[in-house]
C-alpha cells in the first residue's frame, strides 16, 4: 500500500491481494489519513485479487466518504472489475 496526499486529495495505491487482513489495514490507514480529505482515489492498478472482505471494506469507506467528498476507484484490473460486476457493487461505486 502506498499513500499520497496532495491538497485535499488522498491517493491510496493498493497492490497484491485485498483480503481480510489487508482490508483491515487499508481501512485503518485511510481512517488515519482522511481528516480534511475531499477526494479519495483508490488506485487498483496493481491489485491482483479482492475478497468479500475487501469489497465490504471498500463499501464501508465509500459510505464514510459520502459526507466528506467523493471516492473514486481507478485502474481496476479486469479481474477486479469482474468481481465488482458479479457482486453488483459496480453500480454504487465511482469507477474510472
């Protein structure tokens, strides 16, 4: 996980697997850095796998961002997009 902050934008580059352990770490890192953030960019260019725990965490983070600004998912791999489409979360997420 690589975290960058620029002005009111937080970019989190996630790589490898987003499973129960790393999903917990992702949520903790975002919560530590979210103060004053109006845009959260989750960059999934190097994300190879996402579990149901990872999806749940992403939905939870999106809900927490609704009162602060927006959350964008960028560079989702074909596998990750397939998981989003199969579970239907692509309908509630802002994916670019």
